[in-house]
C-alpha cells in the first residue's frame, strides 16, 4: 500500500528549484515524470521531451550540483549523501502520481531514492524506468573514477552523451573533471545490494550493441522489484536516452491505476 505525501510546503518548493527543472509547467498535472541524468549530464538533456509527453504529464528533470548553473557547487561522491539531499526536494512534488526514469548512473540514484521513499512510508512511484546499466545484483566496478586523467577522459568518451568539443577543451575539463569523477564513483559503487525488492514495476532498456551492459546484466534489474518487470533489448549502443524516453511516453497511459492518473495518449516522438 502506498503512503500519502503531505501537502506541498511553499518554502520547500522554492528550495527545489535548484534541483528540479520543469520546462513546461502544468497547472494541475495528472502525473509527474522525474528524470535522473547520466554521469556528467544535467537537466538540459531531458528538455526536448517536455512537449513530447502527454499534456497532463509534467517533466521534472533533476539537476545535480557541479553542472549547468550549479557548476560552482561541490558534486556528491556518495549515493547515500545524494539521496539525503534529494529526498526532501522531491517530497513536495510527490503530492500526485509520479514515475522515475534514470539513464545509466541516474538509474541507480532513482532506485535508491525510491527505496528511501518506501522506507519512509511515502508515496511510491507508479513505475521505474532504467537504462544502459547493469542491475545492482550483478554490478561490479572497473575503478574508472580512479584512472589517470587521459585514460579517464578516453573511457568517458566511449560512453557518449557528452559533446566531443567539451571533452577536447582542457580548460572546460579542468573545471568539469571533479564532477565527472564524482558521478562515476557513484555509478561504480552502485546501489547497496540486498535491499528488499520494490513493489514498483520496473522497465529496463538496453542496447544490443552496448559494450558495457549485456542482456544478463540488464535483466538483473528484475531482482529489484516484486511487481512487473519488462526488459527491452533494442538495436542500439550504449547511449539510448531518447529510446528510453519513447518507451516511457508510450507506457504512461497504461500505468497502474492505483497511481490515480488519467493521462492522455502521448504525442509522437520526433
């Protein structure tokens, strides 16, 4: 049984503006879609989807410290501390049905935040979408965040999702390197194993040509839920953010009815 979130606190909503970007505000959203970006990325990677979702679905893109207009803030290096900061920010916006979507390392943050909400007795997400990352049960670390500078940047470039002109600019990377290393540390240390499965449907999306995540690793996400599990193994490589968003948009109208949302059919992705 899901919990009931308290009425939004206006002060908390103001505080959330640093963390949550809502490009297209809905006066009375039927459902909110919280999106957690991959290593090195910010809220901007989700902005094109604000108008591709159904009109009653409000996109809430998470912006971590250390990027975009938070570039001067120290990034989080530990998942637990990231979730400690995110939990009170997200809470005021869970006054209505919502879903979580994470890409790559953002999937682990979304999972751990959902676990925290569950443990606090709050309203659970109606669904969790994860992509391009091995399930926590099969997770292992390559120590990427500890690599020397040149080797680290070469590995980061293989994942995609960060403009090559940024990676090739030494001055930009001097500023951005600590954020990237912090993000990769969170991704590598991963969500703690052994937690009770969530009573939340999980959809995992991955590319058949992803050199970092094979089908078995992707399918391991089934161990994180006691509800429905779906896996999409598509003709793609590692960076499949748009394909994952497409599947979320298509699934919104069919989310569990206990979420209480009546969501119109999605607009065609383009």
